[in-house]
């Protein structure tokens, strides 16, 4: 049922994206980058497809744990229950999000959300396909508290929807709520790769958790945020975006001679690598001063065709979301394959002919710096 709300909200998301685009065009005659924006939304659609086949299972597990082992009974007719679990969810979200940034295998799920080198409403839709599955164990204490599945699904959705409006550069600091609730300014910091901003502002709705656990940072006028990740993805492919970090970890696990490190590296802090592979296969360092955004040139026809291909997927994904419980599995898989093919073709058109290389100078090396 939750997916129905997602399907209903697609036109509103697109409307806000159009308004934001218009705002920047009016302000300084610039607009959202087509290649980046389409990839962000494509990543979101890949995630919706993946979750069509997995989210029901997670909710079933939560419901089972809550019904079988839940310690307390809650009155769903009471506003107290809903408000309490809204904030309890936000607390566990803070920790799930923090772990998603700081543990190697968890970062694999959350990384796609941070890959965009821009910051606008389309980034809010760029969600990691594996993120909710990897974060799910963090929410098990809520099930053990007896949180009804209906309440859990609702507060999860509200938390996600709240986070849409904070992904924009069009809104400056918001009076009164700045530092209390999550805002565009606070979340710009979270998406920034500047050293002073890395691993800050994990909160979903309230910033209290960041202040309590020492991860709060203000956006400083003297240091504009630079967006993206320090191991840039540099591709428009919305499918491989979800396995970019997995593939790096897997490669290191295969190449290291240390049997312990083959297992250990998945659970170590993000960016940790076995000593032998850092020598044999060093990663190119990230240089924030000289980094050039991934932005291959394509002609007007390629742009137009990519928009057509992307737009063609919208009615199909809406149909899948609305009819997911009525469609046979083969039909769902068939429609999912059509969508993935269109999105891949869209990315192929946007990459143009020339292959761009990563440009960075070797001086500014960061041993961690992944976010
Ligand atoms: Zn994050």
C-alpha cells in the first residue's frame, strides 16, 4: 500500500523539480543538468523495482517479530503511539544512516544516493536499491517494542517524504527551525565532500540526534559545499551505480593475500583496505580543488532521445507500483526488464562518444575521506 503513495507522489516530485529548474533559470539562466538529473531519477526507479521484490519480505519479517516478540501493546487509535514511533524511527534512522556511512558493506547500499555531483530535488529521488535492506536490522528494536507494522510503514514513508524538500540549493537557511529540524542547509552539509563537512548531519527529520552524538555541523558561507563522493562514479548507468562499492570491495577481497582481510574488509570503516592491495592497486586520490565534474558532451538528438526513453518508463513503473499485488510474477519481471532496458539505453545515449578520465592531482591524498 505504501507504494501507492509513492506512485501518487511521482507527479508532485516532477512538479517540484520543474519549479526548481525554473527558479534557477530565472535567477541565473542556468538549469539542472539533464544527464545528472535523469540518472538520479533513473537510480530511484531501479530502487523502486528492486523493492517491489524485496520490501514486502522485510515488512513481513517486521510484522512477525512485532506480533511474536513485541514487548508492549500499542493503541493505534492514540496519537501518542504515532508521534512516539515517528521520533523513535527517526532515532534509529540516525544510527542506520550513520552506520551506512561508516561501515564498508553498509556504504555499498547508501553510496548511490551520494553519487550525484549536483544538489537538487532529483537527488532526493536517487535512492540506493540495497539501502533499506541493509539498514533493516537497525529497526528490529522497534519491532521488539511491539510497534505495529502499519505504524512502522507509515513513519518510514513520512520520514522519506520529509527528506524530499531538503535536497535543494534554492532554499537558504530557514529561520527558527535551523539546527532543530533537518533543512536544506543542514543536508547540503551532509552531501558535501569538503573535509570539514564529511560525516556530518545524519539526522532524518530532527537534528537533535546529531547534536547529542557529536555529528552536527553548520553550513559555512566561507566554505561552499562541493557535492558528490570522493571515489567518483563517473557514469550515467543507473544499474551499475548500485554495485559500484560492492565491486570495489569484492575486487579487494579477491586480490588480498590475507585470508582474514578477505572477511574483515567488509566490516571495517568505510574506505579501509587491506595493506597489500593498497600497495598493488592504489586508489587515485581525490583533489577537491582540481576535480572536474563528469559531464560528457552529447548532441541535441541524444538528449531528446534520452528524455523520451526515460519518460516512457514513468507510466510503466506507475502501473507496476499500483498493480504489484495483482500482476503475476512473470509479468512484473517482464515490465521491470523493459524499464531497466530503457534506463540503460538512456544512460548509453548520455555518455556520448568520448571517454572522460578522472582528473586529480596526486598531492591531496585522503586515507579515509569517503562520503
Ligand atoms: Zn547519507
